[in-house]
């Protein structure tokens, strides 16, 4: 089955710097890659996603890139702010007749230092 | 607010007991997923239901079971509870539309279970 690895497990950056989180997946059939942000004790919230037919997607300070050949995708956050501090999860997903099957990475704890 | 609701928010019980967690998906979503998140851990997929039928199973213990009802709400039943079952339990929902390949998944607020 699908396996998703995520690095680094923890990341500390200075406010205003950029942060990059990388994920790799194993199943070439995966076709949808969402990223979730989870603040302490709260629900994971979808912040950006990318489909397998797209190489890059950007939404303000957040961007995601996908390399299908290498089976990896990355989250880029520019001009980081203290409110970006959270745990970030990547996921790889395969379409089935009954919706998507999601496999999550283990998470990255991002700390943005003021 | 994602539109996915879960009850109760908090549940405190004793070892050996049985509890039921409830989830109502977003309006129109046919798929419900259950996840377990232990303290400072990742999201462990438990089980998925689609339109009342079980469609995918993860690392769900035999002591745990779930079902999805005709109105699409779902319940996760946890029995013979152990201390290690203390965790946040999230429900998520997603829609599978005819002809739609990609389906976003939205999480509920979670139920925090504490087993004493």
C-alpha cells in the first residue's frame, strides 16, 4: 500500500524567513496531494492541495510543488509569521469508486520565532 | 467551520468501558473517515464508509467498530477501553461526485477521549 514520508519532523525559522517541508510517496497511482495545518487541540485544516496533472500551485504565501517522476511534493511558506506555527501534515491520495483513500505523513512541527 | 460535526467534544471514562462517538458529515458528502490521533502523534486512519458501506479499513482494533446510517451520519464504537485508547478521534467527510476525480476531505472538530 501507499507509504508517505515527511521531513523534517521539526522546523524552526525566524519570522520573515521561508519554510520548506518535503514529502515522498510510494504509490505512483496517487493523484491528489493535500496539505493540512493543525493547531494545538484543533482540527486539521486544508490549506492547499495539488492534483497530479499540475506541477505547481500557489496561494498567497503558500505554494506546493509536485514531482511525479521522483514521487515527491513540497510545501513552501514564504514570509513566515508567528501564526504559521503549527503541525503540518501532507497526504497522498488515490481515487477509487468510493472517493479518495488518504495516507498521511507523520507531520512537521513548524515554529516561527519572532 | 468545516460543516462536519462531532459529538461529544470530550469524553472521560474508565478502563473496560464502552463508548460511542458520533459524526455528521457535511451536507451532500457520502464518505466518512475516522482517524485516531494520540498525543503528539500523526493521524492514524481507522476506517472509511461510503453511502452506508464499509469501503476501506486501516489499523482499526477488533475492539473498535463503526457504521454509517441511512442519513449518512456515522458512529464509532470503542469497547473494552484501555488507557492507550486515550486520544483525539477525528471524523472527516468527502463527497464522491459522478465524474469528479479529486475529492477534498474536511475534518470535524474531534472528540477527545480520556480513559482513566
